[in-house]
C-alpha cells in the first residue's frame, strides 16, 4: 500500500495495512538546528530528514491573497478606504492561484504514484480578516465594521473558490485545511452567534465547491476547539487538527462524542523531552483513537526545541510500533 493510499483510507474510515507515519508539522527550526549539533547531517533539509527518520511525507500547498506593502504602521486595514486601496492594488490577484497550480503540476507525478499525500492551505474566515485588521482590531471589527468584515469574507470566499477550481484542473488533493486558529486554552475566541453570522455563510459557500471531488475539509486551529465541533459540523467541516493536549483537548472524548469526526495530531508534544516510558504512556492513551479510524496520529504541533535528537528517535521508534497496532 502506498503512503497516499494509506493516508486516504484512514480519512475514509477504511482499514489500511497500518496507520500513516506522518508528522503534519514536523518540528521547529530551533529543534532542527539543535539536532544538527547532535549528529543529524547538517546538509539535510526537511525531506532528507523525513527519509532519515523513516517518516512519510505530507506536502502542503496553498493560495493566500497577496497583501501589498502599506505605509502606515500596524496592519493594513483600519477602515473601508484602506480595504478598497488594497483591492485596487491587487489583493486578490491571480498570482497566488497560478503559483498553487504550478506547484501542483510539479508534484503531480509523485502524488499520482502515491509517494506522498497533499493538503491544501486556504485562509479561513477568522484567520484572514485578522491578517488585515490585526488581532485586537479584528475583534472590534465584528462590532465596529460588520459590513466591511462581511465584505472581506465574501471576497475571500470568492478567492478560495477560484483557487480550488483552478487546482482541480490539474490535481485532486487528499484534504483541504482551512487555517483559522480561532480557539485558545479556554475555548473559542468568538461566540456561536458571531460564528453563525460572520463565518458560517462563507464556509457554506466554499465547502460544497471543495467537496465536488469528495475531498475532506478540516480546520487548522490551535487551542481547545471541543465546544466548536458542532458549529463546524453544521457548515460541512469534517475534522480538526492539531488537537493540542496542553490546551485541554482530549481526543478520546472527542471520538466518543463524535464517532465520525476526522482528527490529525493529538499526541502531546510535551512528553517528548521526558522518558521513553512517558512517551509510551502517551501512545497508549491515544491508541483507542488510532484503532477507531478517521485519525492521523501526529505530534499535536511542531516538535519543540527541548526534544533531543535521541528522544525524537525514541519517539519515532515507538510511533512505528504503534501504527502497526
């Protein structure tokens, strides 16, 4: 079975020969630099390192609006006039979409061969306006600029649809991830009412376009997304990653509550700097979910710099053991 076949079978709740060996976001650059002082070949890039560790590849291609240079300090949008200026200066140009298509073409043969899996990054409807407003002003915008916020998300939905339609002319990804980061360790950063008013309409516009080729749609959000799962399901989102344990996420409870929910991540990265016994206990914790299907086990975000090369090798050895279980 190829790595891609294995990956796709899990997302369809089918039974592969074993689970994928994928780190969706492998490690911090500081971690990588540390390992190169501890024996990892300094010439290795990420691909060579994945091969060295015996891990499979999940490539990420994306298309995001190009935010032109702006003169004033801070983020570029403070009002309708600022946004109009950005649009006029090519915010939604075709260039990022053309780059996405060209990248997909370059990787198509290997993807078709099943050598690796592909996820697509699209800016979601919480993430994207935050890029324009900045964190604090984005929160105010729900109340101070509601019409502008709706307009921004409507334009972004149109951009995402253009990107998907163009991509589908050359290749079909294995899933689409909508970047959001809309939770923290106490739960969602917005209310359900705000979600329903400002995000849901645009998910409902974009997700059917993605699913025309039966491609799963997941949300990338740090923090504790547990209470948001019904909101996400209501608009057609099928899963979430990275499911951070230290933020209070319990993938075992999520699987119990939502048997058909797709998950990726979930392995507590904070144990990886500890003992082999600690790492094994964490695999035992998530093993029932690994057996349940619809779950790609992986570190619940990037491996942090506290993890030595030797400890990461222990983690990988245990990973290889448990994907067979």
